[in-house]
C-alpha cells in the first residue's frame, strides 16, 4: 500500500480513539525500510503525474510481526500497545490472546483499586467537577474490565456473564 492508503486503513482498524498522523507514519516507515522489514517500489497511476511509493512487507518483516505478536509481557497490555495488539488478534494464537487479555484485565483491576482508594480519600477535598471526572474514570475502567472478562470467557468457550445493566432481549426471556 502507499502511505495515504496505509494510514487510512490503520486509522479504520484502530478506531476513533487513536489517529495515526503522517508525522508518525512516515518516520516509522523509514525506520522499517532501514531495518529491511518493508521494501518500497514506485507505481504510476493514471490520475497522477507523480508515481506513488508503495510499501510491501518483507519476509523479515513478517517474522518480526509474528515475534512481536507472540510477546505476552507487560508491554503487550499497557495502554500504548494494547489497542494495536488487539487490532491484530486474528493473527495471534489463542493462548497468547488469553495471556494478553488476562494481563490487561489484571493491570486495569490494579488501576481501578488504586483509583477507588484515592477517590475515597479525596472525595471531601475535591470540587464537584473533579469528583465527576474521577467517577467517570472509575466507570470507564470498570467497563473495560467487564469487557475483557467477556472476551476471556468467549476465548475459553464460556458464555458471557449476564449484563445486569441492560434489560434482557426477547431471545433471553423466551
């Protein structure tokens, strides 16, 4: 793909929460070229006078991708890397997916416990809006922990836990 198409596809995969800028994309492509993880060629198009640079993953690039996707340490479930790893889960072994999901859930549960302790200590010291922001943070982390638990259960072939926050569907009541 050429850079514009690559950026568009990655932004679509990663969703609205992460936008890949050209300022990040092109330096990364150059670094990957230097590492022989990708190669570039030019392709002429009938609508442009200037040929486009097209990038192709090399065998070394494929091996590096597979190596990175098989890592299951803390970097795999941290905020900066989890979304990208998750976007490529279909290329990952189930055991690795489970370890990454469980690691992320554990990390978020630790964060949630810390935030709740801090919230109870500072509730009387913060104004209404700061308190609301803290409450929003707690709810966001709780939602992600529940989502991760559902994904882990699905990976293991277990049915998801009932969601007590929404009314049952027609199929659930019949």
